[in-house]
C-alpha cells in the first residue's frame, strides 16, 4: 500500500534540491560569464537585424528600385516579342505581359492585366510598388508592358539567410568561448574542490598547477598554505607526544612517592590527580600510535557479539543500553579491542549527557554489500549546532568550563575517529530533531591490510 504521507516530503526534497542547484548556478562565476556572453550575442544579433531593417534594406530597395525602373524602361523601349520575353524570364526570373496594337500576350497565366494594375485593383504602378513585383512601362509604338519581378521575396530570403548565418557564427563563437572559459576556469574548480577537501580534514591535498596566470599564483598560494597548516599540525602533535613522553617519568616518580605517604584525604586527592594525568598521557600516546593506521591488528569477526558484550557492561548504568538491530551477523575485518574502546567511549559520553527522563541508548546495525553501519543514538542534551564540526578535534569539549563532572580531556572522540580511520572507515555525528545525538560508525566489508 502506498504511503501518501511521504509524497509531500519527496516533493519537498525535490524542490529543495532544485532550489539548491539553482542557488549554486546563480553563484557560479562560469554561469555568470555564460549569461553575459549570451546577452552580448543576443544584443549583437538584434543590432545587426535592426541595422539591416532600418538602414540597409530601405537604401538597397531604393537603389535597386531605381536600377530596375531604368532597366524596365530600356527593356520596354527595345519592344521585346513573346519569345524574347520568355528567354528573359527564364534567365532573370521575370514575367512579362504586353497589351497594345500588336495584340496581347503574357509569359505567365496568373499575371494581372495592365488595366487592373494601373487602376490600383492589384497594385499601383511605379517604383513605390516595386517590392510587390509589378512595374508598367510604355511601349514605343503605343501599348504597354507589365513586368513582374519578385524582388521582395528575394530580399526576404536573403535577410533570413543572413540572419541564420549570423546566428550560426555566433553560436560557434559562444561554444568556442565556453570551451575556452571552461579550460581557463578549471584551476578555480580544482581550487574549490581542494578547499572542500581541506575543510573535511584531508591535509594531504596537493593541487596540480599548469597555469602561469593569476589562477596559477592562487593555486601555488593554496598549496603553500596547506603545507604550512600540515606542518603546524604535525608540530603540535609532535609537541604533545614529546610532552607526554617526558611526563611519564615524573608521573611514575610521583606514584612511587605517594606510596610512601601516610594514608589520608590528601594522599587520596593526590593519587586521583596523578591517575587522571596518567590516563591523559596514555590517551595522547594512544592517539599518536593510531596515526596512519599504526597499532591496529585486525581479524575477521562478527560485530554483533562484541556489541552485545559492550552493551551488557552498561546494563546497570542509567539510562541503560539496548540493541535494536535486526541483523544477526555483521562480519568485518576489525581490531576487536579498538572497536570496544570506541563503543565504550560513545556509550560513556551518552550516559554522561543523558537526562533523568532519557530513554535507553539505542545501538542499531545496518549493512549493505560494501559497508556495515553501527548507529549509537541517545536523547540527551545534544550538541550545539556550532560545535558539531569540532567534536572530533583533540582537547575540544562542548562544556567550555571543562568541568570534571561532564567529561574527560576531550580526547575520547579524537581517538574514536583515529580508530575508525585506521580501519578504513569513518565516524560521523548527527543532531536529532528534538534533542539527543547519533554517532554513526561505518566499517568497510573489504579486506583490511594490517599496517603494523
């Protein structure tokens, strides 16, 4: 049975897609250049048409009219007979009628009589009606000749042919210009793609540059900026790694010194702080160890028992966890312990940010021919819209006060992202319509090559 309620949604999505496409075209420099060229071509064509209509055609008609008038007079003065008129008509596409003392004849049966032409029942004689095809000239021995020549039709066909040729030439020019513009603006499109990739976190962007113009200079500047950003991030990560390594020895000495202190509240607080510092150092070292896929040992296994095992460990912690997937098996190549760590981090965050009225956190699994997707959904306080793009950054926390009651050090989601990327997959966050958050883990079903 068709669900008619979904039709407005489909129509709305289609209309929204059309609006977005139109907005993209409206903002495109290429589209604006094409519109400008089309407008210029149309204006040029209109200018040429008006020029021929108002200037060339009247002057040409007047000039040809005088020539034809003189020629018809000369032709009538030569008193051509029927046979001569037929030969002229075949050569010049000219029709002749004669009426006079020597009789009456016509080279075409549909020519009007000279009397009808002179009385205006068909056309007035003279140059003014030459475009309509009739001209009356007196014969030397009385009588008169009627000449019919379709000059107007010839001129109309010539104008149409000229306009068609001009349109074809302009179309060829416009198409050639489009191809040239497309080639010239290719660095700009590549630059836009590079900016999008850099915004998505791909720091290995390197745009090819074969131009020596302003676009080439802009591409070189972009590549230099990417290298600089990559170096800055690498220096930051190296600094964190070096600091973490250097802190391990003092922390170890502090733990040994704490064992020598007498039991008491002060020792307990100091031990807690040292443990937190040790966990932070361990997370920083883990984050570095997962860089570029290092530290991952995969095996082909079923995700479902792993999900159930992690969910069982949160059974007695509000708001609880439940698996709502219909999939019974989901076989992928993963490092089981690393995936457990990812799931525990996500469930830990969901539990910390849940409300007293929150429903249990839901874990669902969907799969197709290429991927397995694990979705962890809660209805807690959610993530502000402006922070969605930054939640996977190291040391970033939605709680700007960095209270211990609302989270750790801001490294958990960074580690989750690094683990998923090491598996060739991805992690994404989605804000719910009301409140709450969904984290989507995507695992490829293709074989993963161990890089350790």
